[in-house]
């Protein structure tokens, strides 16, 4: 299916024309038929032999219904612009064209209607001049009369050529359906309609709206029930789920967990589109209306530069890099086209942050590009990139991916240099404990995963035992410390629990740093400050204490272990903490 929106001034024959093309009636409300103008969006369709079904979204042309018009054209990739031969170039026609230009709509056909009432040549010339300099320049212009049928075959041919050239949407894309109409059907419940630009919706699917899940109970397309519909398509969905009363025009149905919902977005403003119908430039007001898809949301504007602004939205919207939207000043015909550059921007909390942010965004293309995203963000999770629209499988020169994280090339280079400096400073300060744990470096570098540290460790540094170490770092303890430990082992061989005195430790060269390094390497047990034993001392103590009547006193334990009170008291406390012994209320102990 293909979907085309109408546009043009009120009472220029949009509805009459599409009704003639489709042999259907687009004005569905009695009030519309009585007044002879469209108030709500209308939907009719036909089949063109070479391209299949074509649905028309008929939008109102009256200036009071501009929001409804924008809801109709927002999600639609092509347009049928209607201008009457017997009227001059009118304000709504200029307004609609400005909106289409701001949205970047490039596929269109112009129908000059009522060619039976006036010579269409002047109007066709005016239209061609009006299209010049807009995204629709060069669009075919066809003179038609819905009353007599003159020009309808030529219009059908022009429409056929236009829709045949439209890009094929991805049926596997994430769903984002902007609701443009909601109603209740007796016996079925809530039904919503919208233009599905891409992706696929099937009966039984779950979709998310405003943070909650709803289920698709039924799907209709072009008035017929279907099992599933793929974009581009006009669809009606019968929904079931909680709080459906809140689902209305402007609501958005999306694939769960696939979109970034945001109230803060940085955009580039197309200043050439920032004009009223007279073409005069306008300044951005501080409060504007953002029109995206079928939604209209109040937006607070913070300029970064002349064409870069930050928008704070009144409610969250699912936006991606590259999305196009409109800013409109309510009460005027002034519109600005915007392109989303970053739907997940950083806070601007420090002096000069706005200027720095503008410099960052100046070279951003507006296309979801992995290199741009990773460089600007430094480090970013793959889930956020996917929700922002960055294609999976994309690559970026110099960027580093580890697990679910990407590290930008510049951030990786800075982290690598800082890491080398940190390891060198640590080794100079603590030569007995060479290298720095990956987790410590990750915290200092502000990296969310220690594996990223390992990935950017520069040559000749290497990762050993969960630490980043210099190439000349000894695999074990320094030779002098090894000799001291050997002497200590000889001292303790005849009496394993006769811990050396402070003087003996000093004579061996076992100061606090040396003891800490040996304990970290598992070569000593620090029972308490100044009291050390050899590895396995706890297990040997339990073996000896098991030979005592249970429970036992501290004195009995001291004698069984062949040591002093200086050693046995902290040793028993250590055994208590390790859960090997249990202290009783009378200060006796028993094995746990």
C-alpha cells in the first residue's frame, strides 16, 4: 500500500478530488457535509493498476484546523497539493507548502482543480513559481476537473509515477504508530487509526503507549480485517488493555523497549523554513508547539546557536536521530522545520555548557551514525544506540566495543593515556604491590565496565590476575620480600603460632607495606596489626582445637596452640569472624 496526504487551501476541492479519484466519500461527519468543508481527517482509497492500493489522508484546509492538518501530513511520505484554478494563491496553500517544505517532503503531485471554471494556465504558473526553492520543486502540476472528469487520467498517471518512486519501508523496523483518530465500537471497544510508516503490526501483538502495554485484538487496513499490516499502510487497531481512555490523537504506539522516550531533545532548525506566508524571517519564541507525527506538544526553546536549539517538551515522545518535525508559533502561520540531532542530550548545568554543546553539534549530520554518537557521548550502551536508531552492525574507526558498551575513539585514546599514567604513579608509590586492579581503574576513569579498561590498556602494559601491570612488574613478590618470607617460615616451622615480635618483623624488613603485599598475595595471614602467621594457620588452629573438650577456655586454647595471649586473643577473634568458632556468653568457645 502507499499513503498520500492532501494539502491546500480550504474550499479548493481536496475532498471532492479524492472522492472522484476513489469513488468514496472522505467527509464522514454530517457537519462536514453540511458546511462543505473538512473538519476531521478523512480516509479514502483506490487501486492504481501499476502500483496497487493507494490511500489518501484528506486533511482540512481551514486555518482553524491547522493542528489537524499537521496530524494528517506528519507521518505521510507523499502529498497531493490541491490549488483551485479560479482562486488566487491563498494563505492556507502557502502555509501547507511551508509545512511540507519544513518536513522535507520531496514526493508530491500538484492538482490544479476547477479547470472547467477558469483557465488553469495562470494557476499552474503560480504553483510552479511557489514550488521553486522548496522540497517539492519540480513536482508535476496537472490541471483537473472533478466535476467533468477532465485531467483525472493524467492525475492518476502522475500519482502512479510518484508512488512508484517512493522508497520501500523495512517490514522488520520497530513500530511507531502516531494515533490520529480514536473511537469506540460497540462490542469491540477502543479503536485507533494511524499511518504505519514502517514495521509490521499483527493481531495479538503487544505495543507500548505512555509506558504501559496494550494488546492488539484486531487489525484493519482499507476497511478490511487482516491478520497483519506492514508499512506504509493506513491501519485501524482494536486495542485492549489498561486505561485506554487516555489513548487519543497524538498518542504513540511503539514496539516495547525499542524507542527512547524523551522530554529533552537537541534539534537543528531549518531557518529557511522559518517564515510566514509572506516569506519574512521570524525569531524563535521561547514557547512554541512541536508537531511530530500526529502529536502536538508544547515545547520550551533554549537557543544554542542561530540554528541549534534545545527543546524541553511538555510530555515524553519516542524520538530518534534524524526525525523531522515542525515548530509552530500558535496564532501565526509561521513554521520552522527541525531535524532531531540528539534525543538523549546531556544536561547543561555549567557556565559555558551551551556554547560547548553547540560546538559539539555543529558537525552532526542528523543521520544516526555510530562514529558520531560514540565520539560525542564518549561511552554508550548498545541499547541506547539501538533506541536512538543507530543500525546494528555499524562500525566506527577507532571506537572500541566490549560486551554491551561502546567507547568512542577519542575517549578510548584519553583513557589509554590516563591508564598508563595511573599505573606508573601507583607502582612508584607502592613498589611492593605493582599494578592496579581493573575495577579501581574503571572507577577512576569513569568507565562502566572493567572490561573496557582491559581493552584500552596500552602496550606494553598487560592485564594479569585482574590487574593492569607494567611489563617489568615481577610475576611474584620482589626477591627481597621472598627472602624475608622464607626466613619467617623458618622461624615459625617449630612453633606455627609463635608470631614474631615487632622487632623481629622489623629485622626481616616486613613493614606495613611489605606485610600488606604479602597478605594480598596470599603469603601471610594478618591476624591483627603487628601479628602475622603463615597461610593455613586458621585450618591448623581448628585441627588442634578440635582435640580439646568442648567448649574450651582461652587459656586452654593458648596451651593447645603453643602461643601467647598476645597471639591467641586476636586469633580466636579471627576464627569467630570466619565462622570457624563460636563465642559463648561465658567467654568460652566451641567449634562451629
